[in-house]
C-alpha cells in the first residue's frame, strides 16, 4: 500500500504560505507534504528537506523532480536540524514541518539492501535504526531484545509502547533468548503473539505492534530527539514564522504540547490552535493510518 501523507489541506491552510517563504520539511518521508506545497506555491517558495533515512530522501527527490521541482535535500536527523543553515547557506526558514508518522515506504526494502526489521510481517534482521551506516557503538533492536535486562526491557515496552501486556511479553522474550538468540523480526513477532492472551492476538492491530514501536523508539532515542529537534527548529525559525507538528503517538503529542505551551507562557510564541487539528472522517476512511494524527501549529513571536 502506497504511503499517504496526512492532513495535506490542513497543513497548507495552517502555514498560510506567502511568496518568498522558505519551507523546511524536517521529516520528508515520501515527499507528500513537500509536493503539496510545491503544487500550491511552485517557484514562489524555496523548498528544503531533511530525513535521517537516506531512502526517504531518495524517494522524495525523485517524486519532486517528476513534479518539476528541485528541492534541496540532505540526509540528516532532525536533532541536528540547525545544521541545515550551514549545509545550504540559507536564511532562516519561515515554515518548518515535522511529520512524526511512520512512513510505510520505510517498511519496503530496496533491491540490493538488507531489511532493518521494522516490520513484524517480514523476516528481517533486528536492527530498527534509521541510519544506513551502522557502527559498533550504535544500539540496535538485536541488542535490546537479546542483551537488556528484563526490567529495562519491560519498562520501555510499557512506557514507549503503552503495551498493557509488557510484563508477559518481556518474560517470554527472556525465556526464549535463553534457548536461542532472537535474530529476526518475524521470530520476535511470533514470541510476542504467543505470549499474549488469545483474544488479544486477533484485535484491531497486530499484537506485536506496540512492542515493535517501543523498541524502535528506544533504538532511535526518538523522544529525546524530538525535544532537541523542536528546540533547535524554534531557534532557526525566522521571527513571525510557523512550526507545524503532526504526531501519532500520545507521548510525542505530550512533548509537542508542553513545548509550545512553555514558549507561549514566555511570550516567545503564539499557539495557533488550542486544540489539535485531527483528520476528517473522510480522510480516515480513505487512509486508516491517519486515525491517530494530531496537528499543532505555533507562530514565533520572539526569542
């Protein structure tokens, strides 16, 4: 299933694009939001984008080139978003977008490359890092699943995945890894499925969804990265500019909400929508992945 970018109409309306805007997409994904900006504004805005995943950058570049655009893109984790000014020698962006959703294109393994274990529906090595070049110092899903002690493992599955059967799942993982090393994503998914109650195995979502999410967040230090990325994005944003953030997870949305609230309390920023913007029923019907999306905007006043 092709990835569908969410809240396209709401993004365009919320950013209120003007001629001369400098748009920076902090998570280009498959390029859907950037293409929507291009279709609306064309050459009247400058397009820049980053992503930690090299594959996403390649997909976006191809997509935008086919649309007639020439965005300037870089493989860069948004915790280092401030480096974009130096990389491209650009002025401060006027519009910055973070789409924290999981791009389904990242589940596909490009020809000639080894999968990274993001999907519990495939037989891939347990890696789960967005980085393409992994060194010995990097933590992978393999390390977490096979080497972390039971308490720490249970804590991240419960805390990051909000998985109510975290203890049962963790016990099953620990018992299984005593017998053999857990090397692949489908091997881990099977252990999880067998650990949970029978009724839970056939719910709306796969029983391994929340555990895989938690491990991925831990591998990539996603929550701390978000805090750092938001702070740096606000610093480089031009005064009067707007940050938009689409979150899909309650922990992420809580971080965004608190960050925006702190800026508003200091009168450094103005929250443009007190309640998060959510997808319409029509969009959810077309794209079920949009169901949990929440969009917040903040305008920079000073700082």
